[in-house]
C-alpha cells in the first residue's frame, strides 16, 4: 500500500455530546474527515459548529459533562525509528492512560487560540518547553536527556520559529513577551516533540494582521521543512484560502462540504458554503452596499433542527430537507457534500 | 475645502500617559499614545480609523468621547444647536448635555451589557439618565429601538445572557441610538462576531446611517471591513496619522508604505491569489521611545538615509489625500 496516500488521521462518524441540566447538546454529530501525512487541512465554521470540540476529541481532552458517544478516530502512530507504526483508535483510549499521554503533545500537538492563557504565568516559557521535551524525551534520543540538553534544544526551537535573542528570551515569562512572540513561543512548544500532526486552533485570531501574516508564513515554512500535517481551524476564510490545501466546512457539528481548496472557493456545492463565501467583505468588491447575508441565526444548541441542520436558513431548502439528514457523499471529482441538491442519500434514521 | 463645516474637527490631538517609576512613583517619561492627530468628519460620513494594536486608534477615539481627557489639542464639534464647541476644553458639567449627541458602540458584546439588567433597563438607561423618568414612555422608546435594530420588542424583558453575540451587538447599537445621537464612535464593533453575523451587523450599520443620517467614526483593524463601510480612511502608526484618503483612492494607490504593508498582510479569500510577499517584519515600536526620523523607517523596505534623521510632515499628495512619507507621490509602494 502506498503509505503517502494512507491517512494519518481518519475520523469517522464522530459524535460528542454534553449532558447538561437543560438537556443534551450534540456538539459534534457525525463528523468524518481524513488528514493525509504532510497535508494542511483547513476546518472552517462559525462558533458552535463543533470544530474546537472535534479537535479536543482528537486529543482526548473533552471535559465532563462532555463525552465521545460514538465514532472512530484512527491515528497512525510512529514507531521508534520514525516510520509508520500501529494504528490506534483514539476514541477507545483512556484519556489518562500511558498511550494517550504519549500521543498527546508527542505525536499530536496543539497550538491554542490564546497563548496568554495557555502558558503558565509563574514559570518561564523556557522551563515549560523544557518540561515538555523531558516528558517526551524518547522522541529525541534513546538515552535520557539531561536538562541542559533540553535547554539547548529549546534555544534551537526558538531560533527555528524566528525569536531573536533566544538565549535571553527563553528565561522570560509569557507576560513579558509581545503577542507575536508569545504565539511563536507557543509554536516552538508545539514543535518541541516533533509531532506528526499539529492542530492549530484559531492560532491568529487574537493578533494583528501584520503579526498574523508573520505567523502564517512561519507555519507554512515549518510545514514545508518538517512535512508536519496541520489541521488549521479558523473562521477566517482568507486565512483558509492562503494556508489550506484541503478544506472541511462544518455547521452545527456536521461536515457540510469538503474538498480541495480551489474547488471549495471557486465551485462550492453546498448552499452554506456558497452563502458563507458571499457574506465576506473583500478588498476588491463594491463598498458601502449591503452584503448578502445568511438569513436567520444559528439555532440554540438545545434546539437543533430536524433533518439537515442548515435547512431553516437555506434558500434552496426542499420538503425533504426538514425530515431526512443528507449523507456526506462524493459530488464531482474531488468534493464531498451533504446536500440533497446533489444526491439522494440520507443517513439511516 | 468642503463648503459645509465638518461635524467633528480634531486638531493636534495629544494624549500622553505618564510613566511612573520607583518608590516615589516619580514621572520619568511619557507614553505619547496620541501625538498630534488632525482629521475632520463630515456629517453623515463614515471615517475609518485603522492601525495595528498600540497605534493609538482606541485612545484617540476615547479622547473624542472624553472618556479620557486629552493632553492637548482641540476637538471642535458642531452641536445640534449649530454652535461649535471644543470638547477638549469643556468642563464635565458643560459636557453632559452633549453626551447624548455622541455615543459609542463597544467591541465586546458580552462585556458591555449589564447581565443583571433586562434589555429594557440596559437600553433604557441612557434615556433615564437623560431625564425620561416615566417607565411606560421608556418602554415605548425601547420597543421602537429594538425594532429599529431588527429585534423583537417582546425581548425587552429578557436578560442579555439569552442572546447570541450578534443579537447582543444589536442591543449595544440600540442602546447607543437611544438618545438620538449624531456621532457614533464604534470601536471594533464586528471583530468579535462570526462571518455571517458580521455581515448582518455591517448591513445594519449602513442602513441605520442612511436612515438616521448618522456620522460614524469606525475604529477597526480589519481592512476589508473598514474598506467596506468607510467613505474615508485614516491610518495611524505610533500615535500619528500616516495617511488619510478617500477609501477608493487609498486602496487604488496607497501613498504610505505602512498602508501598503497593511493591505498586503490581509489574507485574500481566494486560493488563486497568493498574498504578496514583503511581509512587514518586527512590531510597532513603543510610543514611549519612538525611533528617530520617520517612526516607520525601521520596518520600511523603502527606507533611505534621510528617513532615519528627518521626520516627514503630513502633506497633501492629491485633493483629500495626505501622507506622512518623504516619497509620497514619487514612488509606488
């Protein structure tokens, strides 16, 4: 089998729900997608679409009262020599078990949205990265790493992510760094154990456009250098267009459409994707005119519509959309969409 | 020069924050957050104010609201009664009657509404402060305001937590409009919202502006949003205005390298258009210790020897288009 084509991560029919006093919230409701080795997968969706919960599920970090209720998260681990190892189902692993602890941070790393909240303010950023390296030290060498070695590795990582004066900056606290530097330090931490998969959850939302451009260029450069697969989560369609090679569009916990980035932007099949693309102001369009909007509002999580989750806001909704849930099926050469406009397959009731 | 007098005429606006140090908290220097900013806003127009964080755009807008007191300069405002007053020089008591005319829409729709008050009280508070004591009368006005921003009047007895981000921003807009303002200062009003909701709120602002003849000072960092809503755009860098121009002219040919760099940094929502190279390196210098000469020269790819020593003045490049660059008009950035 061609290992380059075999997915690194394969999510199938994942469901995560939160049992709250007011009722059951189905945050992720049958999501499926693949990540190939070295691919940059963009996940777009508005708040409440389940994109962050999906990523937390991949890291087994869903907190109570949330629970992975069903589905498969197949992840191809690396063996000690860096080649492909066994395939595990993350959904079945105990969150605090040794295997999950080894994968989390070691093989799958996370760049969180708020680096200010992710770093501890009472330890230097260097110490926090050294700790991560020592925890996963077998990824660097067979024998145990000394603190000294780990510190040298950290300095090298800081240099890699473009932090000037790494020897000094390593002893800084996170609150002494600017937003851009803090996000770079966070990226250094995520890379510290040479992960095969990097999950970047809105990594540039909290920073300026110019700093965002720097961070995006850095991620692109690192991706090319280490061939790390990246899942890039954002609500910014501009960032997706510039970063991703393959795009997954989510709405209310389900995948509405997925496909290569060019097809998603130039030949979107799902009415939701089409509406989303129309509603963004561009740098070239006509100014001071009403933007086309998606009518209505996101439904309340306790109040999920029956049938296709988008049908109450869909301009092309048909009678069937309110009763049956469309399956994610191939439409065209490379795209998949879950919409009855393009196929008749419904999810089993 | 325009024939009519502008609604707002800001001249040489300055705001310095003292830096105190040591046991006695002696003042050792000043952060020149806003350092001599001039612009005008005509009635019914939208002026966009853009720049990276730390450039002074929020401080400037807060000075105009007199939420903070400016250190220097004039803020000439033409009142509804027709006379022109300097907001920077007014005593708090003299300012109070004018507060109803100048209102603000905040960035965070979660933090800017009182969670313990119903919409009736949240939106109605400015009315109460301005002397509308009758609760029935206030309820009628709140119902009218909620309808105006596209919410149902029945909502007025609910609390803010029952509403989504977009709805809360509508509530914040309704509150700003309660006193029939003429000038609305909106500080990043859509940056906390989702794409589809952002479009709805932008449309609402445009519609309200034409219906109520509002004047907007729109502070934001997202250039595509600012471009969409503004008639003219002012670009700030380290407390100074570096460029001001009508929206179309600014985007067609920016006359300051900073503006051009900001535009290049915006990721284009089209995978076939690759964002141009020439990413702006480094960060905004501290306004407490700005660089010599042109403040932008350490990050500017066109910088020459002259830029390091000589601070450029803001000068006119074409009618209505000013730039603070030695090479404006002679070079394409």
